[in-house]
C-alpha cells in the first residue's frame, strides 16, 4: 500500500514510517522544510508541502492509497486557547484527499479529549497541564471536524494515544477502546510510540474502525 505520511519527522511520525516500511508498504513522507529531514530512511520518498493547504495535500497524495497525518503538538505552551493548526489541518486533509480521490485517512489524535469519567474529558479536569491545554483543545476541535458532515465521504479514523506516550519498546501488545481513556492495572494510561505506530498501521491494514475515534493503550 502506498501511504502519504504528514509529520514524518516527528517522534511518532518517524515510528509510523518505520512500522509501515517493516510491513512492506511504500511511504511518501511530507515535510514543510526538506532541510530538516536529514535522517529519513532512503526508502522513503520526500515531498514538500503544507498540511493546512488543501492544494498541497491534493497534489501530494494523488497517487496514494491512504493518507496518515502524524502532525503532533506544537511544542509551544499555549495557555488555554485552542491551537488552530489541528482544525485547519483537518479541513485541508479532508478537502485534499477528496480532490485527489483518496478515501482512507488516519489521524494521530490527542488524548486530552478522552473521557476520564462519564462526560468528563481529561482536558477539562483541573490538573490537566497548562502547557498542553491549547494543543488538547485544538485536537478536540479537529475531532469535531472529522465527526461533522464535512467528512461524510472520507473513511477517516482518529486514533488517540494513551494519556502518556513516549519512545520505548515495540511489544505488539496493546488494547484499543473508544472515547474513554484506558488505564492499566496500576491506574496508568500509557503506550510506547512504537506500539502506537503498530496500532496505527494495523488499523490501516484491517480498517476495523472507519469514521470513528479510537484510543490505544496498554
């Protein structure tokens, strides 16, 4: 399968690319600045484009079988205001994939919109870190875009990681859920970036959850 991957230079995007290559998929990695993509696997074709520009998206993904957006956090403390990047990317990805005739879209989502109690999202709790609140609210806005009528003809899947995601071991063992945050026996919500990537490509291959949000955790 030919995958167009936005956010390939990020911590999670790079692991998604590695997982896809290990499963013999073809990857086109999309970057805004090619000078920053110095450690890309030579098997990956690089393309330069802006994930918030529908024309760029359409141009780059036209020959792809599926699109993955691994655009992650902004790494800039944003207070409580939503970061607009994620919703802008959602609109552009939907329009661009539609124009290119690509039906399958998978998105690295946020964990902040996951429920930690019935009807209570993590981002709305008092102890949610201020440094990540803007990103979490922005990711929630993006999820609303995917759940709207705007995405009616695209087979999207929005995959939220566990509450904590970091580089680690690829075990190939994880659980999937829906809108509720998953916790392990110790009360922790966590997943390695490697196992998140495995879950992402597994979902791509199996297409078990079109047009819905899922979460992945141990």
